[in-house]
């Protein structure tokens, strides 16, 4: 587990730069607010398939990273399958440190 990544996601969330959950992430992608979409490796196949479809349709970067529980923990939730990073700098930090 890369703690740097999780703590950066936590900081980004506190700064209001993260949208958590499938529906909100889809809205952000459609409104071109989303810079990067993170999909938990253990998210359901249906969730992965649907979010990838939306990402590709709107030409949005996406990566598969982490586990639902760990992503949830750094965001103060139980479990998080999908989240959207809405900040260029944070997104590039995450991509460069994975």
C-alpha cells in the first residue's frame, strides 16, 4: 500500500477537489470537471464497466487503484469504489506516484 497516494487523496478531499461515488463521478465527467477517475481494483465488474464507458465516451483519464476499504478509509467513509479528482495538480501527482 502506498500511503502517499492515500494521504494525497485524503488531502484533496478536504480541499474539496474530490467527488466520491459513482453518480457524482459520472456527473463530473459529463461536465468536464473530472481530471482523473480512480476505480478501486475490487469494485464490482458492473461498476468498472459502466464507469469505463462514461470515461471513454468523454475522453477522461482513469486508473484502477487501491481497494474500496482503503479508499474509503482515507476519505472518511466505509467503502469507496469510484472517485473523481477535479484538480490538475493532484491528478498529475497521483499519476506520477503510482
